[in-house]
C-alpha cells in the first residue's frame, strides 16, 4: 500500500519540471526539436525507439491502404516513421508544424528519394491546401493516405476535431487514415511512473519531454468517435496496440505504452 502511494511523492518534482515548458504548444515543440542532439535507440527523443518493430506490426493493417497512393505522415517529428513508410508507398510526405522538426527530418532522410517533408499546421484552416501544394511539389496530385502516430493525444479536443476535418479532402474517396496513439489509462503520475520515473530519478528522454512539452492526454475509441464523427468517417477497424518508446528500463529493448489504433475512410456523401 505504502509503496503504491510512494509514486505520488513525484508530484512536486513533476510540477517543478513542467512549469518551465513554454505555454504555447508550437513554441514548445519547436524549441524541443531545436534542442534535440541525437535520435534513435540511444537518443533524446522519448517516442523514437530507433527500430522498425512497431511499424512492422502495423503492416498487415496498412495493407488495406491503396498502395498506389502516397502516404502523408502527419506530425512526423524527426521523420523516423516517414522513412519506414517510404519503403512501402510511392511517396511518404512528412508534415510537422515545427520547422526544427522538419529540418531534422530532412537531414536524417538525406538520400531517400521517396521521402519528402514540409512545414504544415494540420489544424490550420488552410492545411489541406498546404498538403496539396507539398504533394504537388513532390510530383503528386489527388487523394493520399494518411498516417498519424502520437499526435492526436497531444492536441486538445478542438485541435483533434480540426485536424480530422482537414484530413477529409486529403484522403478524398480513395485514401485511408491509419492512426496509432497512446491511450494510457491513468493519471500523469501513473504515466511517468510506468516509464520509470521515481522520486529519485527520471530517465533522461522522459525528463526532456516533461521539461519542454505540454502534458499529453490520451486518445482512444471515445476521443476518436468525437474527432472523426460517423457522419464524415467510416471506421474500418480499431483496437488496442502498443506504442514503443526509446529503450528506458533496459538498454536494448523499447519500453511500451498501451495504445489505440484505428483505420478510417471518408464517408462519401452522394
Ligand atoms: C510525439 S511527436 C510524434 C512524432 C512522430 N509522429 C513519431 O511518432 O515519431 C508529436 C509531433 O506532432 C507535431 N505536432 C503537434 N501538433 C501539430 C499540428 N497541429 N500540426 C502538425 N504537427 C503537429 C509535433 O511538433 C511533434 O513533432
């Protein structure tokens, strides 16, 4: 009982660390990416396992996407999933609203001819036009598939709804959305404890995230149903999945956060 309660002694430290994060989310994310020194299994980025294991687990579901269409990786960060998707689609276009993330993704993807990147706030009113221009610059026009990992759970309810609405014209009649998000069923203290934080120590990539970024929420079936309403979207399938982090508790094995995935298509009215 006492040991179960001990994690709550973390609260003052969490409050102290997170109070230094910029309040504006774009400022926070851009500053975060500008400070990243290295990525992958030994890097600074909590959600970058440096492995293709998680993406390989999604491949049977991604096989339901039209493989002749490009895929747009929304909120691509340093592009680790964009690069993996570029092996399976004719083009993988990574989009992020942090210019520092896009710059880093471009550098890490040098030489990959089927990957391209652009800055885009996917919640902004002109987002669909920005996507169309970026696809055009890469030699594509028309419908595209969409891949989203670990982005919707960092947005508020309005942001999630705006992002989903902006995706309707991107996927059109032929594309699909595949999303995979963390769906941790507990408090922020439970979440950071799950990832190895104790009163005495916090794994460095987790501490970086707590210090620099807004506190994440969760994204599961309930949040998906609100953001992707049945009037606009057909749910093809959904379920539980595992989001892999950079190895934290063991030097070589990624840690795992309970997650949620869904595959959706735009409902065609008429
Ligand atoms: C947790 S990271 C995930 C990065 C990447 N999808 C991955 O799994 O490696 C969330 C990313 O979403 C981006 N992001 C947040 N809000 C966004 C928005 N409105 N439009 C585009 N990107 C956004 C952040 O800049 C950040 O790079």
